[in-house]
C-alpha cells in the first residue's frame, strides 16, 4: 500500500498530474474529515486539502521514507495547514457556515468502514481512556491549543501539562498494542 | 534558560509560536536531546489519531476546484508577465461611464472601513440640496479587483436589497468597489448612483445599472480624495445617470 504511495509521490515529483490525482482520490476524504475534526468548518477544511496538495505539487515539502509512512507525513502537513488557517481566521471574524448538514447524518455503514483498518484499534483504545485523558488528547492534538490554554482548560499548573500529555498518549499506545495482540503493525 | 526553552515544545508542536520564537526553539532543538526525543515520541504516538476522525463528505465539486486551482496557478506562473499584460489591456477596454472630479486615497478610509459598519437609521441630510458639489461627468472602470475591508450596505428602512462597499488596491491605485444585490429593476434612463457624504454633502462615487437579477457593481478611482472625512456611503435611485445631487430615495447606505 505504502509502496504504491511512494511510487505515486515519485511521479508527482516529475509533474505527473495523473499521479497527483490518484493521491487526491485516495486521501481526499481522510484529509477532509481530519481537517474538519480540527477546524469544525467545512470551508476551512477544503482550504486545508487544497494547501496539502498544493504543497505536494509545488514540492514545498519533501517526503522520504525515513520520515515514516507517506500517509502520516500527509496528515502532518494537513494538521499544520489546519493550525495555520485557524490562526489566520482567528484574526478576522469568521462566519461559520454549514451549508449542508451532511456530517450531521449518521455515517453510512460503508463510511464507518472507510478507514476501518487504521481506525478500529485506535478507536477501541481511545474508549478505554478516562474522559480526562481523552480531553488532554483532544485539546493537545485536535484543537492544537497552546500550552497555556491547555493548562487553563484542565486547571493544571503549566509545568505539569507536558507530563499529562505524555501519560495520555502512552496510555493510548499501551491499549493499542494490547489490542493489536502482538500482530504486525500495518505499514 | 534551556529548561525554559524546553517548555516551548507544546507550542512548537501546535504551531503557536511567533516566527522569532520558532527560530529560537529550532536552534534549541538542535542541541537538546530530550526535546528531540519527546518530539519524536509525540509524532509516533499521535500517528494514528487522525483516524479517529468521523468520515465527513466533502462539498461537491471539491476535487475539481482543488486540482484545477493547483494546475491553473502553475500555468499562470509559467506565462506570468504575458498574462498580466493581457489583463491590463483588457481593463483599459472596459465600459466607460463617468470620471470623478475628486478622487480619494484609500488608506484613510480603509481605517474607517475596518471598523464594524453600522446601519444608518436616518439619512435626512440627503434632503439638503448642497450647492457646493458640482462633479463633472467622467469615466469609470467596471472592473472588480482584490477586495479588502468592506462595509455592509443595507436599506435604512429594511428590504431585500443589500450590498458591500470596499476599498481595494489595484496596481497601487485606490479604488472604491461597490456591489449590490436584489435591487429593484430600473426603467428608462434611471441609474443607481453611489455617493460619499462629508458633513451631509454628497460627492458622486460611481454609477451603475444592475443586471436582470438585480445585481450590480461599480468601481471608482479614489485618487486625490484623501483629505475628506467621509461619514456615509449611500446609493440612490436616480432618474438619470448624471444627477449632480441626489434626486431619488436612498436604497442602500452605511456609515463609514
């Protein structure tokens, strides 16, 4: 799977439009859904997706396999783009728009299984975590709040925030490993 | 000191540092093994978190918009200068209507426009008949450029009509851009006239005729109008395109 990604990426470097389109088709929904989870705004989410593929095409960021999975690299670019856009929008009042309420519908069975392979373990593991630890992960990773804001929201001294983040993430990882039952991690 | 830098790790990971702070932190990161280890750990521990996202269906047509904007932008870069020249030529050929006697710098008004625009409740000053203002018929381009600060225009007495007025920089030239929607249809020589008001005295600032859907737009060069204290922008329906003072009712207005 990732070998195919790397091959497509190599072709993108040679300005192969079809290869970019293939990567787009493959990752559109994951990137859009992840961006939406971060920004809670459909318009911004589209901008994030656009930024990611623009970076890919103009080679503003370069990938090599030593950086881990291609998909993880792409998701990291998306997260950074979402953070950037949220910061910019904070400076000018932003009108929240919800033109349609598609995301309010129950996800179809097919959608639920969209990235089932990757999602099952992490979702199950997440449910085991206490609400407090889930909140740490949400504030830290998805909301990308500042150190100070995380401390305020959790009513913690600044100095203990990092420790809480590490504990929550480690706990999640332990639960994931337990669920994977020693199987090979999907690469 | 070094420990203090280590405390910046969360804000670095979450893109919350200023450019300057980020540079400082990256210098620190090069030599701080514990920060490097922690950052690597966060990256690997968070790798699967995006998959927690609930599937959301993108807006229809997103693929076309994204890919075409990426490929288009590149083509524009390739043909860059050539393209710009063509655009400039085209602008010169836009329809000509009126030329302002007075023009105005946009910077001053830009500040005012950046404040929240509020609706004027009463536009009685327009019933005065100022004698001091006698603009000459002139020309004006009907080109819309990159929008900056905007005023929201509404009818003081309510209604469907609405619009926006913005100042844009166009090749370094300040322009007033007015757009309006859901305007009543015109008949005969009637036209919509934009006015800028200073102490109740109106100055012409663009004339336009909306399309069949009641949508209209006009731009007006503001060069040389920087020393004025504009208080209000108003649009009136005029019996003809060359009223020197407002004759008709205000259809849209905003305080500046």
